[in-house]
C-alpha cells in the first residue's frame, strides 16, 4: 500500500514562528503536493513538485515556501506564521503523468493552529 | 481560469440512490476525478473519467459529459458509512483542480 506520512497530526505555534511541515512517501512517486483545507473552500494547492529540487507555485503560495531535496520528502515551510495560516495541511503524492487519472495519495493531515 | 461547482450538501436515506453533480469551466483537461473524505480523514480516490460516459465501480458510478461540462457521482444502496464529503477534481497537467466538496448526509 502507498503510504504518505506527515510529521505531526496537530501543531500549535505562535505568530511569527518559523514552521516546518514534513511529508514522506514510500511509493517512489515523482509528484508531490501541499494543500490547505478550510471549511467550505475545498482543497487549495499551495505548492507542488514534479521532481527533486523542482517546485511550482500553486494557487496560494504567499507566505509559504517548500523544499524537495530527496524524492521521497517534500517539506512545507511557513517563514513567519500568522493566524490566517491556521488550517488543515494535507500532503499528497502521485505518479508522474497527467492524463493517467493522477490518483493522488494523501497523508493524514496536520492541523496547524497559530496563536 | 478553471473552476468547478458542486452542491454544498445533499441529504439521502439509507438504501436509496443519490447523485452528486459537478459542473466545471475549463479550457482543457484530461479527465474528471472523484474523491471521498470522511470527517477527520484524508481524501481517498474513488473514480476517474477520461472519456465521456459512465464508469462503474461497485456501488459507485461516475459520469462525464464534456459537451455539457458536467459530471456526476452516483451512489447506490446507500450505507451509513457513505456519510462523507465528496469532491470532484479536474485532472489538468500535473495537478488537480478541486471543487469545494459536497457533504452527503444519510438518514436511517
């Protein structure tokens, strides 16, 4: 079974802190994604990566950065956390090719609260 | 740009059939996916339509009509465990464009 793991299920941070969210997948997938999910808004893409050291901005990249130094690991960084970044963060991975269903496999999510 | 619309909430009775609609606006895409998400859980893949028509997977079926910019997810013989949110998503060049989700409430 594909497994996507995230470093924390729940996280509480203070405004202005630098926050690291880690995601690891074990299926050798090329593509990895970071989303945030807020009630009524569905999943919004923050960043994605289709190869090691490659990254592309999604719909809402402001206030975030990412790092992909190894194929299996994709990190999301909040440079200076703010209260409006309180959300559920979901990591996903998928095989490489569009038009193949792009079935995305999700981690369990990290619920981040910024106070 | 690309966008998808689906109802925010649908209510149905256990054992019945329910259809969750998804309309979209896009300049091009490879296919339409459906995901299920239980409260507190992660989204899980249900189905994918690359071509127009109906795809059946057990109690779940999904339909796509590119000419109508429309798709739907059909759930038959509803069970209480089907209570969840359902998302349609466009497969668009390395990423998925997601709808806001439909919360399915099932009554006994």
